[in-house]
C-alpha cells in the first residue's frame, strides 16, 4: 500500500474524461470508488472506477471501445451485475474498471460505502487500520486480503441501512 496521493483524484478525472469521450451517451455515470477515492486513505495505487449503464447486458456494445483504449476484460472478476476490466500490465496495473447498471446493489453499495468513509473520518481510520493489518498478514495473498475486509464493509453498510446482497 502507498500513502494517499492527491494526484489520484486528477488521474481519475483524466481517465473519466477519456471514458466519457469514448463511450458518450452509452454510459450514464463514471465514479471514482475504492480507497484511492478517499482522501487520506492508503491504497494500492490502482484507480477503481465504476461506470454506470442502463443495463449490464448492453455492456457488449461498449467493451470493444474500452479494449481499444487499453482495457482488458477479466471474466474471472465478473459478477452477476458487474463486468470487470483492467488497464495496465499485470506487474503494474493502473486501473480496475467495473461496469454495472445504475440500479444495482453493486452500484449502491460502492457509492454509499465510499461516501460514508469520506464523511466519517473515524470509520475511515478504522478501515485504514484494518487494511494495514491485512496487508501485513496477507502481503502475497490478495484473495485473503480482500476477504478480510468484508466484515468491515458489511458493518458499514448495515450502519447506513443497506445490506449486501
């Protein structure tokens, strides 16, 4: 993990512009999610971006354009309501991109979790402490690192009245 970098916000804005310019009206929104979107949060220096569409089945219409600008589809990361792409070589990944429909639980959970941590610094500090412990314990095991955060995420979502489906 790296210390928070203010340029993550401008890097997101640049990439969001690139996505909007290439996909136009086929998308409804582009959001910066994940730890790089939370001021002061340490994170892996990989931008997490979420693109909202009208319906996930329509994503096939935009995948070619995203591949053309450097993204690669990672079917192993797909969920029932998310298509997952990455940008950058595996040894130096720069972007994770999730395409989901605006009404999905995936969309709501990610936006609300991000916004809650942005608004409640005590929760953000608690999350950072957990991330540090998990990064130390699971430095070479990304799956366990991610799974170790799940209980905290569910706790935050429950606090704001949203349960993960």
